[in-house]
């Protein structure tokens, strides 16, 4: 069963699949993940596609602005997966 921590790990793995040099050690969970890790829109789209493949959750295009931070993305995915 998925947990918020396991979802967070899937997000980290998805980002590393697109940007292997991404360093999460100093990431502020409340600031834009794209800005902190220097991901352009194409990279971000590939991260979201990877998350869909790994978790089966599609992030609707209308929700892209809502999942900009690590906390927001994990929360969004957790909600869609029914994780408390």
C-alpha cells in the first residue's frame, strides 16, 4: 500500500529519470520544485508522464499549477491514490 513517503520516493525517482543530476538534499518542500531543480517545461512534463507510468495517476493539465512544490505534488498524488 502506498504511503506519502513511498509516493515522495517515486517522485524523486521520476525526477532523477529526467534530470539525474537533481539534488534533493536542499529542496524546500514549499517552493517550486521546477525552479529549485532547474527543470524546464519539457522536463516537468516528462516527470509527470513518468509518475503516471509508475503510479497510474494522471495529473490533469488544468492542475499543473497546483503541483509545483514537492509537498503539493505528493499531496495531489496521495489524494488520487486514496492515501490519508
